[in-house]
C-alpha cells in the first residue's frame, strides 16, 4: 500500500513526494502524503493565565486545541482541571490524526493557594507600660513555603510622638 502503484486517484510527483488517496479496505479514503509526515497540531491554553512569576493562586484548567488540515483529528486530550497546590505540575496533551500520526505538547503549571505569612517586630521594644521614648523601627518578616516572597515591606522608622500609631506591612 505504500508504493505509487497502489495509489488510486492518480499520482503527482513533486521531487520524492507522492500524493494520492488510499483505500483502507473499509471503503474510507485516506489521504496519503509520502515523504512528509503530516503531524497534527496541538496547542495548550492555561486558564486563568499565571502571573508574571509563573504562579496561579486558584484552580487551573488546561485545555487543548487540536487540528490537522490534511487528515483530520481522531483524538484530542480533553481539558484537565488542576485543583492541588504544587510547583511544576506537568500536563501533557496528545493529538492523533486519521493517519495515526501523533503530536504531543506539555505545559507546566504552578499553583499556590496559601497566603504568605507576615509578622512585625519593633526595635527597641516598648517598656513595661507599652511606651517608647525614642524612635522605633518596625521591621517585617515575610515567608511563603511554596511560591516564595515577591516583596516584603522594608523597615519603617517611626519618629513622631503619637499614641496608637499603626504601621502596616505587606
């Protein structure tokens, strides 16, 4: 079935390439392109898109779009929903065309649904009555065990005499 003599519908020669139509013995014509492996196309889409650092903070759906203008698609991986936190979660999709050619693609997804932790510490510490009589520097400690910290508020020095002053860090 792979020789030019077995082709029906005529043969066109383009260099070493034979183009024609084969019969799969079930009466269904199959397009034949000898010399070129016509692979299907597969494209992944990640929804929602990750942030600039490559992380999502919610569930992610990876869907695949498969196409083949010559042979048509017989199989395309359905959408996959990721609900578990984790770094470097690989989702692979496969497209198969009617000629049996396969194309694969993979996408890596990072999900962190846990908020980072921040704590503040003032120096020098207040006296037993809760007061300071000098400038106070409030520093912040930030941590995130999965995706890491993108930014943490720099230390803030309080220089005014005000009761109940609030210093906020992010």
